[in-house]
């Protein structure tokens, strides 16, 4: 097998060349990252409270659910055409 057969050229047009990279998509990508970070961080405290490592605080389940919901919504907005 020749090297030219293994190395394939890039096929198609990247998203930024089609004009899909907008400031709105960038903003939703940042919101997605922050929301999922809140979800995982609060989820750690939620798991610690459930397994008795610390006292359960009301904010852990609320922030975990809120972070997941906002993260999923924002992720859908990033993929929206």
C-alpha cells in the first residue's frame, strides 16, 4: 500500500468556511462548557452528601439539575442550524 493511498485529502468544506461560526454559536459553546462544569462540580457534592461524606445541602441537587438542563439546552443551540 502506497503512502498516497493512506493519506487522504481533506474532503468537504469546514464549518467556518460555510459561515456557521458565529458569535452566537461561540456564546452558546461557552455557556455549554460552564453549565456542564457546574453540573459536574455540584454532582460531586451531591454524591458526597448521598454517600455520607458530608452533610447534604439544598444547593447541590438544585445546581446539578440546573447545570444539566442548561448544558443540554445550550448544546442543542450550538448544533442548531
